[in-house]
């Protein structure tokens, strides 16, 4: 009976050791998964932040371009409006030039 009891005790110890090893491996595995998930979350947040920044910058560029386009259109409209509303100055078809020459003589 001593041999049987010893074998059973050894088997129980081996089972406990294996169980402990499996628990440690499982804990390590869960910790690795947790770290990977945290890293993925961090990267996703960073990506989203950068994407939002790019979108904001893109919106700013679009607004600047739209403002510039409106200013150009307003300037062009203003020039056209001025040209339309100002009375046109008639330009003569031919130009006449008159030259007058005077001669003054004096005697001494």
C-alpha cells in the first residue's frame, strides 16, 4: 500500500504542477491579449485623431478656396458693373490739331 500511495501522491503533485503551468500560461496569454488590445485601441485613437485633423485642415482649405473664388467673382462683377454703369466717353473718329504761330518783331 505504501507504493500505491506514493505513486498516487506523485501523480497528484505532477497534476498540480501541470495545472499551475497551464494557469500561468493562460494568465500570460491573457496579459498579451490585453496589451495587444490596448495597443490597437491606442493606434485606432491616434488614427482617428490624425484623420480628424486632416479633415479639419481640408475644410479650412476648402473654405479659403471658396472665399477666394467669391472674392474673385465679386471683383470681376464689380469691374463689369463699373464698366456698365459709367457713361462711355465718346472718342472722336478723327483728331484735328490747330497750330497758331505768332511772330513778334522789335526795332531798335
